[in-house]
């Protein structure tokens, strides 16, 4: 069974840091990109970041670029999201998602997320 | 405000057909594929449709997707009470980001 299990969420003060992780199982991990999507309380989905199967290519939303770093360990089937300079609007449920990336042109891609974890909650507050 | 515009809510009775629209522009839907996600209350999103109109294994054919120009539509036929959920469209934008619509809450009356 394909499974994604997030961990690392918690309570952090503004300006602080947190590292999320996601353990994958049930599929050939290196064949897939992985990503993170978050959902603020009572709000919609917001894509944050993705990383290619070999870990070479990364993508970020403008809202987190420069503050968050995505990485993966293909020997452990894990993907991580290191978050720095956290703000109140980073408060959300963070989902790990298996991501399919298709490059349509040098600057155009198509992403979709076919497997999702249950999420881990990050609360940023003083 | 989302770049991809969805109606905040739709409703229908069991057995009926309902459609949910997702309106974008030439920088996103107009030149890319669209996916749709279902989020049942208190659960993680689930992929319903990808590549505009393809269903992953296990998704009933009651769910279908289409795209025309800069808009996409999710249609659900033979509506069931368990279809009550939030539905999101998604695509890529030339701003170099994945976009989701604001979400549509489907109520099955």
C-alpha cells in the first residue's frame, strides 16, 4: 500500500525554525517527485514546494522561497521541509504529496499530486 | 483571492448531476493541463482527475473533467451523499508556481 507519513509539526514562535519530514512506503521512491502543500485553518490548498526524484531540481512558491528548503534522502525514502523565519501566516496543516511533474517547455511544467499524507500541523504564534 | 476562480459552493440532490467550474487565464489553464481534488471533511485531499479528463484507478466514472480555453469543469453525475466535500482545481502558472482554485463546497441536499 502506498503511504506517506508526515512528522515534525508543532508550535513555534515567529521567527523560529521547524523541520518537517515525510516517510514514504509502498512504491519505488526515486521514480517520483515529492512535494508539500499546506492548508491554513478554514482555508484552501496552497502549494509550497516540490523536488524531483533524483533531488536535483527543486521548485518553490514565492511565499516561501528563501525561507523554506526542500530536500530528500533516497536511501531512507524521506522528504524534508526545513522552514526558517516562520510567520503567523505559515500556520497550517502541511501535507506531503507524491508529485508527478511533466515539463511542457523550458519554462512550463504540469504538476499534480496523486498520493497525499494525512498532514502535520504547524502553529506559529507568540 | 485565487487566480483560479471557483464558485464557493454548489448544491444538488442525490442522483442529480452537478458541475463545478474553474476559471483561469492564458498563463495557467489556457496553456496547461488541469487536475481536480476532492477533500472529504477532516481528511486529506484526493486526486480525482488529472490531464484535464483522466481518472486515476479507483475513481468512479461518475466523475469527469473537461477543459475549454481558459476554463475547466468537473462534473459529477448520479450524485451520492458521500460526494459531499470540498473540490479544488489545480494547474501550473507561468509565474512558476502550482495554483489551486479557492475550492468549492459541494452540499448534497
